[in-house]
C-alpha cells in the first residue's frame, strides 16, 4: 500500500510510530525509524543546534514556549533538530487503520508532509513525514535567500 505517493508501507501489517504532541496540543505520529535521537529543547539551544519549531512551521501558533523535546531526523543535516511539545509513546499502528487525508484538505495545505491520519482510542493522530518536513523547510529557506 502506498499512501500520498511516497509512503511505501506494504512490507508489514503494522508499523511503529513515535507519537508526540505539538506545543499547541495537536497529536502527531512519525515513523520511528526516521528518528535517531531525542534531546530537550534546552539542551539543543545550549549546544547551538539549529532548532525548527513544529507549531510555527505548520502554522498552528507563532509561539514555541511549550516545546520540550527535539527530534534528530535521519538523513537530515547534522545539528538540525525539530522541536515538538511532549513525547507520548511508541505505538504499533495497523496499516489498515491509516487513512490518507482528503484531497480537498491536502490541496489547501502549505506543508505536504502531513500525509494521513489514524484514529487511536480517543485521539486522532496526524501522520507526519519528518524527512519531507525538514526538506520543505530547507526549500523555503533557500527560496528566501534568493
């Protein structure tokens, strides 16, 4: 099964996702294999890492005071981290419970890295491709430099 064009999830009926909140309280999930390190935002700032704040990037809020955890994403530039709210858990999600986002919604989204949703107990998880998100951020930065 391929969802949103680039997410090949055909090798298993289950996939492991890291679930986390944004600083504004929305709940997200990212493939666990895409994350190779987690540190606190305070540690990242002290170590002079380049920190991108999820809420600001996707337009949820302009503030990032509630961000507590940073993810280092595999395949991205060293010293680049993504700040999120709180780490929730690592969950195995059944692939048949993942639904692509409606095309009408995707058409109007600035970021294409949020690609699907899954209902887990009482919460809706927005599935986000962290590699694609970092790539989109860098493309935006490069176009701002021109």
